[in-house]
C-alpha cells in the first residue's frame, strides 16, 4: 500500500496515466505543476486577465472545474475563484514548506491545481488560488 507524505492513503482517480504518458501530453511547465506539485511564477498566466464568460477546465484531463462567474481579482498574480463547480475538485492537507495549507486537485485525474485559503470574498469566503497553467479556458459560445 502506498502512502503519501502526510500518511493518508493514496487516492485513486478515474483518469490515471504514467508519468511518461503525462509528460507526453502536457507542456513541461504544466507537467511540473500538475504532476509534481509545482507553482507557477505569479503574474505569468494569461488567464489572470481572462474575464470572458466560460469555463475553466483541467489542463490535464479536460474536466470543467470552475465557472468564470466565480473568478475574481485577488491581486495575488494567480487566477482566483471563490468556488469550484460541484464535485470537480478534491482537497488534501499539505504540510510542505513548514506550513499547513489545503491543497486542491482535480477530482478526476488528481492533477495539482493550487491551494484554497479562507480569505476569499462572499458568498463562500474562500479563495481558490490556482495555477493558470493547470487550467484551460473555454469561452462560452455566442
Ligand atoms: Zn484533471
């Protein structure tokens, strides 16, 4: 049985690929963030400025994760949302870097998306701080 570093049993996901398969289907930066829990440099994602209606999907498996209506300007330099689509993401306690944070990943492929913090706006009070490279924006048709 495999254990992650916080001693919770490894999750299983509907979409599973080997590292080699992910590496072949993702950009190097997306692979680093999604599959190796990396963090993109703040302010580098073109999705920071994305304000059209639409859906933000997982860059790994294409699952819709966030509605553009839940996006807001957090000033952090990362795309930020106050709520995910229902059931789209899963969370895990992350104790790396001497902090306790809540890690957020895609519920379908396990790809690392970012973290959620309790300092967001109404109505949830949550800030889903996402790596733009983990997301793919799909504008709403028409
Ligand atoms: Zn995914």
